[in-house]
């Protein structure tokens, strides 16, 4: 995975939840994942991405 904050590659993960798009059953998407044995640098990369997404969402109006 390539994030603006860096890359995470070669890591095993467990998919926790997959949802279906109600408008298109051909496009499932992952809503929950657990990474296995990620390094501290990869953890920071992932945390930076999640923090930036949360800030984007908070800046948008609901509706």
C-alpha cells in the first residue's frame, strides 16, 4: 500500500470486515483490518494516514 506518508509492503494482515456496496454488489470493500508484525516505522506511517483521514472527515459537513 502506498500512502502519502510512506509505504507498507510485504506485511501479512487479517481482514476483519468486508462490506458490500448496496449500489454495486461487484464492489466489496474492506472496513476492518489487523496488521501482523508491522515495524515501528510502518506503524507510524499507518497512524499518520489514519490521522489525516480523520482530519479530512472532521472538516467535511455531514449530510
